[in-house]
C-alpha cells in the first residue's frame, strides 16, 4: 500500500495567502453538526478522470476523515490519479485558493492502494464511490466482489454516466440493495457543482438521505433522479453531441469541427462546443454510453452511433486523455483541430 505523501510533497509549492473559496476545508464544526452525519469515511474505486476528482473533493471536506483510493488497474493508474490530484492542488495554491497546509491536510487523508481488501477495513468505509470504466459486466463483477468485502452498512454508489443502477445492483446480495444508489458527478469534478443522486427502485431512504448530506458536505448541489438512461444531464447533453457528430459525418458545415463548436459557444453560450466537450469527456466513454443505450433501447432515435466517433475510438484517439481526439491536446491544454 502506498501513501501519496511518499511521492508527492516535493511538487507542492510555497505557502500562499488563504482564500475564501476553499472554506469547506477550514470551516469550524460543532459536535452536534457532526453527530447528524453518517458518512465520514469514503472509499473511491478508479482514479481516472472522474475518480481522482472525487477522491480530492471528498478529502477536502472537513466532514470526511479518510479516503481509501483504490484502482483495480494497479500502480500505474494510481500514480496517474495521484499526479492529477497534485496538479490540481498545485493550481489552487498558485491561485491562492488554498495554502500548502490545506493541501497537505487533503493529501494526509488519502491512502492510495491497489489492494481491494483495504475497502473491507473494520472501521468502514461508510460509502464506496465507484468510477471505473463504463461497462456493465465489469462493474457488476466488481460489485459482486465488493459485496463480500465491505461491511454490510457500507453504501455502494456508482458514478455511472448511463447505466441502470438497478442492473448494477443485481450483483449484490438482497440485503445490500437498499444501500445501493447512483452518485453522478460531473467533469471536471473539482469545478462542477452538480451531483445527480439516482434512486433505484430498491434504494432505501436512509441511504439516499445519507448521500444527499454527503453531497452538501462536499459542497455540491444534489438533484434526485429516477433510474432512467442518462438521468437528466446526459439525457440532454449526449444526444446533442451525437447530433454534432452526425453533422460532421454528413459534412453539413463547411468549417467542420471548429465551426460547429464556435456555433454552440458563441450562438448558444455553451462553455465548450460539442467536439471540445466530447474530447474532454473521453471519446471511449462517449462510445461506451452510446453502445449501452443502443443495445438497451434500439428504437430510441436519440441514441445512434456516429461513424466519426467509431473511427476515432478504433484508432485509439480518445480525446484529452490520449493526447488526440477531434483536437490535439498538450496535457490539459487544447490545441488545433485535427485535420481530416
Ligand atoms: N483543479 C482545480 N482548479 C482548477 C482545475 C482543476 N482540475 N482546472 C481548472 N481550475 C481552475 C483554474 O485554475 C481557474 O482558476 P481561476 O479562476 O482562479 O483562474 C478556474 O478553475 C477556471 O479554469 P479555466 O480558466 O481553465 O477554465 P474555464 O473558465 O474555461 O472553465 C470549465 C473550465 C469549468 C471546465 C468550463 O469550460 C466548462 O464548464 N466546460 C463544460 C464542462 C462540462 O460540460 N462538463 C460536463 C461534462 S458531461 C459529464 O461530466 C457527465 C458524463 O457523465 C459524461
Ligand atoms: P477513465 O478512462 O478516466 O478511467 C477509467 C477507470 O476505470 C480507471 O480508474 C481504470 O483503472 C479503470 N478500469 C479500466 N479498465 C478496467 C477494468 N477492466 N476493470 C476495472 N477497472 C478498469 O474514465 P472516467 O472518465 O473517469 O469514467 C469513469 C466512470 O465515470 C464511468 O462510469 C463514466 O461513465 C463515469 N463518468 C465519466 C465522466 C466523464 O466526463 N469522463 C463524467 C461523469 C461520469
């Protein structure tokens, strides 16, 4: 088992002035505040684009005492997740949103591990939040294993973008089903303030209440949703991205990718155009979402597969995470559109 303190402190810079927007880390709490809360310890599974952010914001909350950050893909995936967290904390320090003591406090709560048994620790965790690849079979296999490892009271929460929470929960014992919910964070987790809380038919009130409180504790606005494909945001956003890709396939717009993106940024006020956004989400994840929906809802005309998306994923061009998608990327910095 590795602690982040073994690898990361040297990259944290000098102590800046404290800044109000990081109040979550420093707010004083009374004992009665704390006794009402049931989630104090967190496990996160998968330290990719989403998981590392969830680990970071959980560890940044004064209500959370520890975060066990696990990745099934092993050490390389853990190192990548850790370095993303360090980069984000560094950015916040440079912008004087947190001090180096704050950053050390966050890092000191996180234990990184590639051993799933760490999630069966006798003291918890109160919740595990899963953010692994968007594949129903792989998620079900993980939940089956976790069910035998975690205490019976641990809440299981999936960050799935599109899968049915009820289908994932078929992998766990009947008694766990009331403690199984969806908890859908948005990318980038550090900046996006919404979480969709998904209540499957068997999800219990106590688990839903606890995760609603958890969302408040990590500074997020929570909205409860039914277990429908894409919940609210992705049901609206992903079909719009698909339409943009189909325009590209049909060559509807002379200027292609940058012009379609400019239309939605400048004409509709979106912070990112649809191709920029798809690169940001990950083209593999976008395709996983559509694969699942097309299989489950073949007659829904909103769920179709654009040829350009299939071509990009086939060539390993997955967007920001692989350095190229519809745009070139230099780390987190977007470059020019890819020609052709
Ligand atoms: N950690 C900490 N701070 C960060 C950060 C990080 N990872 N990334 C950026 N920041 C900080 C920057 O330092 C900057 O700070 P200052 O204001 O002090 O300068 C601030 O955040 C804003 O950053 P930028 O100037 O780089 O970015 P921006 O103003 O262009 O906004 C954005 C970035 C919030 C991502 C914005 O472009 C946006 O809202 N894009 C749309 C994102 C979106 O739609 N997400 C949802 C995707 S769909 C999804 O998530 C669901 C799914 O299941 C697929
Ligand atoms: P990512 O590709 O960045 O990370 C994938 C994670 O899955 C990694 O931790 C990796 O180690 C793990 N993984 C890969 N193959 C695996 C396997 N065979 N078995 C077990 N684990 C495996 O993906 P991400 O963008 O962080 O997405 C993770 C989850 O969050 C998905 O369910 C996705 O739909 C959801 N989500 C994604 C976004 C987004 O914008 N990318 C937003 C909200 C929710």
